[in-house]
C-alpha cells in the first residue's frame, strides 16, 4: 500500500511538472510575435549579387521564411539569375528583378513557392528598407517563384495583413548587409516604358553573378 501511495504521488508530481513545462513552452512558442533579433540563428546564409552597376551582399533569414530562403538558394546554386535584369525600378520604393532577360522576355522556370509573409511578420521581419522580398503578379500571392525586389524605403503596405488574395502581402526573407549604396544607385537610374512594362531602366541593369558565401557556421 505504501508503494502504491508513493507511485501515485510521483505520478501526480510528474503531471504538475509536465503541465508547467507546457505552459512555459506556450509562452515562448509564439502566442506573441518574437522579435527577429531574439531568434536563435540556425546558421549563416549570405549571397553576393554582382550587377553591371556594382555588388551588394544579402543575409538570408531562414528562421523567418524557411521555404522562401530554400527556394532562393536553389536558384542561386543552379546559376539561374546571371544574365537576368532589374526590369522595374522606382526611386524611394524598390528595385525588382530576377525574372526577365535583357530583351524583357521571361526566363523559363519551374515551380512556385508558399507565401510565408504571415510567418515572416510573426517572426519580426517586414518590408523595411534594405530587405529582399518575393515578387508576384497582383492578385496572385501564391505565384511567387524567381522574381524578387529590394525595398529602398520602409514599405508597410507590402506586409502581410490577412489571408486574402489582396492582403496576403509580400514575403521578406533577408536583408542587405553590404552595398546598399549600389541598390540606391540602381533605384535612381532613368527609366522608360516598354510595351506592358513600366519603369524599365533605359540602360539594362544586368545581374552578372550570384555567389553564396560560406562561413565557419555554414557549409554546402
């Protein structure tokens, strides 16, 4: 009988400890958004994009948008972006590229990706100056694949607001950590309209090379 009482007491204590642990996990697990700076870094992913107007380096943030980062890295590793252009640029807004050739023909690609704009916002990553985000045709938030843009100002109107076709927003997945002056310079080039394309640089701004940068905490 004493053994039975002892067993019951131990079981009760274990249940209390388990319940307390679950409560603590619930508090830390995302009932409220976690600031991006507080997230544990999984590893370091950096990519340098060399353009005909200079180079800039991106830090990618898989803890905020894992599938989006994976998609972008697959394109980088397969050498998809070289010889594409920044086909739409606007000063004090953004520069967009990665999907068109110099003659403005679309470069063929396969597969779209899940829009993680809601997750990114929950994790503290929004469309602020210097962030890189996925582009898609208006009204088709699940049509993002290869085109991206870099914000040259804070653009909260592009953030996730609701799970609707018009308010899903654009998913940021990294930020410029070096060479923002190059991005700014690209955003200020003279532009023209070419058929259905507006704000096309008068002189093509070409992506010459993309390179993944490996550090001690990241490997192939």
